[in-house]
């Protein structure tokens, strides 16, 4: 909300004028897209909410609420006073609570090449000849025609705030006498800044708009990716914004790669390829990876979990369903030149990828054996989310059976996936865009499972090292390390003042805070320098060292805490074996874990899961022009600074 | 002097790293709902015996060993965890050889009834055949059929449609004594006996079933729930 008194006065004037007209015509444009403060608040000044590259495609849309008994007959759009050509499609609004006859009008795939702030206007004509109009604005951001960067790698630690990095550094590199013994790979990047992460409708973003800001340069509502909000219930018909992968494929012939440790339908990976207002529509999202992203964005690498969306519904373990599938409106399909799709829950999407030339890897062994000549790669290493780093590495050490319990004992680590993705993408002389996500930094922070998100941050940093090594050899490569948001409000609060043996005794005592807070939580100089040892595999030999690092949560739900590493992760409702033994014996929530110590930490948020915070997140850059990423800026700025370095070509 | 446990960026004396495998506790799998001792009990029908709810500051107990009646002649015990092969192969889940061998044979299985939301995202409430509004939640939208899951599951068609978290182990149970009518809700653990059929089949609600049971045992009354523990804490 704006607080400029002059603007408030102007707004008041507008309201008076609107009131004067209301007796004759109450028809109104209630939403104007792309979103702008000019439309919402009558404020034509910066910051401009919607910004685009020269030539970047996006949809113009408005919602018209007609006066009682009237109908909308046509809508036209003007930009800078000039009428736009092209078909404006009218469709009924379907969200509940809108006046009868409310109509959504869309002009698809508009673009503008003139770098400046543009004013646009929508005018609706009703069946009695009356009209309703509204004005908004957007900015086309000046971008050079050429740049030094040909390849861009987005390394996104989902939920990774500053403290996630700090904790991973303390555990994997060590601190002595006040100095970190070594930096993390991401710490070695020459430039670091901070990004603000609010979404279009909240100071607290979720992963969908939190990631799409990097791939579109624009804000969206929570749960939405690659689109602006609208007034229809259709999951896939929202006004779109062209993704970086689509833009680079269309203008430069670049390839796109997506790598994640989550289910590939999850918000962050899909926010680089699939346009939807529903991040949960897994069947349609995964179909569109092939139907649209492989065609329009040159998607060549897709690695992660989520095989359940790729199996025909007749195969046990499939999650494909018509309810989560997609069919695009014909006008959208023709406007953007993309496949409309069909409800096809029985589709064998895995075989369809293979038929398009994708090599398929189902586990680490087959991934590593994919020939170096491969130019298309699909890897689906679990039916849903992959296991987290701690459980994968303990499986390799034969120290735990968690990965066996999940049914996937041979899953790759993120650095192995990253290396393979780079092997494929680097074959394209016209460059590539690769997104690599450390997904469970976020998921395990939600679960307040300290050691699991720390090890996932270490896993992610090892993937960052692979990306950096590639950029060292290929100097036209820019690597961005970022996060979509901070998760759980984590903070390193100190260290245990007791040995692991003593802590284990206290954790079994039922003594509550008297046993697990008093005499255990060492703050300030009592924390000293917790010390962990690394195994040759790059991960700590144990996370239950004497005098271990302790972490607190500002975004916490109620939880029991005993500070000891949990031998099992919390149950994941998306896992197909979740409800049967042995996964059914895993703790279901933070109140079913660590309970023997009886140390209840009362949550500040409702529910059973820690929440995202509004904390700024660190952004580190390596490669040509990295200096652009210093400072404090909006998350959408990352997109424009990357493109400033790549150029429009 | 304290030894540095980390490799230094510079210097010749890199610390020797030792791989000390984590000594994690072996997986205590608890007592599964079907690892039960034989039981007494009149006529194989099981009376209500509520398990105590664990106090909030103690670990939730695994379900108490269930005294199930002895298996009738010709009936095999079936467990949800036996359904599919582990590890998972390169594609989807595959039915185990044992379950495949039970195709067409009589089995007994313990599970919980899935609750299916009757309302849709439309504002029109669902009604029964006589036009009476249905309750917000009931067992089954498909008359004469219920879903048996390994644990408590709620399905919301409005919010998730068919893309919900219904476990693939779900057993599709046809209830002959409820043909043409909704199967009433019974909360808690149920031991069902019937004839198993295996293989994909399109169901009338749009789902695909893999394992189905033609119920033989009488439909249990709400006060005949098995005392296997509090389902909400599993």
C-alpha cells in the first residue's frame, strides 16, 4: 500500500469521479494484467510491478464486471494510446462471488521492444454501448543486444537463507579461533548480494513465485508459476509470462536443463518450464515438460524424483489423474503456438520421452552409465521426492536402511546429477540455461530436522562446486547461487556444552528443559567451536559429535527437541510406501519425535511444520559481470541482471 | 594441541580423515498390524477395545499386538507391505510373487477405511437416491465399494480430485451386502476376509485399482473396531 499523501488525494479524486458515474454505469474493470500499482493504487511511479525484456512475450488481460443485466461484447487494448492488433478472447470468469456476466478478456503473447515505461489501457464495450476502461503500466527493461555470457546456471537452494549456509560451513569446513578454516564453494563466488523475496500477494512467498521470479523477472501469487493471477478456476489458462528458457531457446537456440532432488513436478523445477496457477497439478505439469518445454524451451535434461507422474495410471505407483492434467484453451494454444494437451491419464509419459530421444536413467548406476554422447536425458530416481543427502549417504555407508525402506537404494547425489546435466547441455554451441535445485534444504527445514537440512546444504554446495568448475573452464558461463526464500527462520544459537554420551542420557531422561536446555545450550563463549570430521565421501562422519552445534527456529511449530540426530526422517505423505511398514513406523511429525526427553519447544506458528520467513536471501555470482549481483535488490532483478550479461542477441 | 578435523586450503599437513560409519540405531520397526498373535474371540468377530492414547510427552506406542482369530481353513494372511516388490524397478511398482499367487484366493487383511469427501467444489450439495443431502464425509462415493488403506486416509475430491495421496497399496473392496448403497463409515482397524483379485482395472470413479477384495466377512458394525492402537498416531 502506498502512503504518499498526494497519491492518496488523487485516489480520493478518482473515487469521487467513479462515484459520480456509478448511477449510470457501474460496469468496471476489476483486474488488469500485467499487474501494476497504477491500476491498483493510481500510482504511476516506480517501482513498476511488471517488467519485461525487450521482446519477451506476455499476455494482456482484464476482468470486466458488467452492470446488472448487461453483457460484455468486446474488449480492446491500447499501449501508449495505440490500439493493439490481434484477437482478444472473451471467456466467462469462473471464480465464485463475482457479478453475473463477469468476463475475462485476453490478448495472448504480446511483446514490446521499446525500453521504457509503457501505459496500457483496456476498454470494454457492453451490449448497451456503454464502456468501462482501466489503465495500468509496465516497464520494458533496457537490455544490451550482446553479452559475454552464453551459459547461465541457476543454483537454487530451496529455503536456503544465510544461516543454512553458515551451519553448513561450520559443519563441513570448521571454524577455529574465530575464522572459518575454509569457505563453502558458494562462499568463494566473488560477488554476493541480498534479494528480497516477497510475492505478488504476500511478504511471505512460497516456492512457486519465489523461483519464477528468476525465470520470468516477474512476481506472481503464491502457488503460481510463470503466470499472473486471473479470475478463472482453470489451472492452466492464466495470463503467461515467457520463461528465460523459452526466451533463450526462441532467440538464441539455447537448451534448458532442470535438475532437482524433489519430485520434478515440484514448484521450483516447474517454475522454469511450466505455466500454471496450481503448483500441485502434477500430471499436466509433467506432460507439459515434454509437450511444451521440450519443444519451445529446448528442454534437454530433466533429473529428479517424481516417476509417479510418468507412468500410465494402469501401472501401480502411478499418480496420473485427469483431475491434475491439462487441456489448454484453443486460443491459448494458438496464441502461444503450443500443444493444447489432452486428458490422458493412461499416457506412458516415460516412454513418450524415450520416443523423443531422451535417454532414461532410473538410478545412480544407470545415470552414470549414460553415454557421453547423449543429448537428451531424463532421470527419475524415485516415485516421489528423492531421499535426502543424509539418508542417501548413510545408505552408501551401510549405516542406515532409510533408502531401502523408500524402495530406491541407489539414488544419485546432486553433484553427480549436476555433472551429468552439464555433460549433456554443454554440447550445445548456442548455450544453455540450467537450474539445479537443492530441494530438501527447504523440506527438512520445514520438518525442523536440523542435521538433514545441513547435510542437504552440504550436498547442494558440492553441486555448486561442480558448476563453478565448469564455469572455470568455460569462461562464458555465469553461475548464480540463490534461494527462493528462507525457510523456518533458522539460526545457529550456540553449541552443546556436554558430550554426545551425556546428551544421549539427558535425551532419554524425560527431564524436559531442565535436562535439555539448562546445562546443555551453550551460548556466546560457551558455544566455542563445534568440531566435525569429514569422511572421504565429503560428508560428516557423524553429526552427533561432542559439544555439537545447536540450531533454533523462529518459524517453528510445536516440536520436541533433544538436539540429537534423528535416525529417521519424518514421514513424507507423497511417498507411495508412506502408509505401510516400515515407513509407517517413521515419526509423522515433530511432536512424534524426540519425545523421550520431554523438552517441548512451543511453536510460534500453528500446524506441525515450520514456515517460510520473509528474510532476505543471499545471492552469490561467479562468472563474467558477477559484480552486478552485489547490493540489496528485488528477486526479480536477478533475471534482468542475468539477461543484461547474456544480451538479447 | 587440538587436531584440525578439516582439510586446510594450504599447508602440507592435511588432516587424515577417518570414515567412521554412523552407528545409527537399527530400524525398530515396531509391531506391524498383522504380526499378531493368534487370538481368542467369539466367532471371529472382534469386540471393541480402545487403546490408550499416548500422553503428549511420551513416544506414541506402536499398535498393541492384535489378537486376531485363527485363520479359517483356506484363507491366507495378507499384509499391505507385501503388495509390491522392493526395491522398486526402473518403472512402476510391481506386485510381489506372493500376492500374484494369491490372485483368486481367499485372504484376510487388516487396514483402515478411507474417508472420501462427498462434496465437490461446486456449491450444489450431493444427495442420495432419495434426494437427501449426504453427510460431508462418508466411506465411499461408489455404492457397494469401500477403500481399505494401510492407515487413516482422508480424500478430498474438491481440493485434489484424483491427484491425492491415496497410497498405491489401497485395496478396493466390494461389499456384497451393501450393493447399490453407500458403505457406512467405520472408524478404526478392520480385519476383512474375501477373495483377492490382482491386476489393473478401471473403476467407475476414474481411479485404477490394482488389488481388489470381494468381501466375504460380514460388514462390521461401528462398535466392532479392532483395538490395534489409535490410528491418528500412526
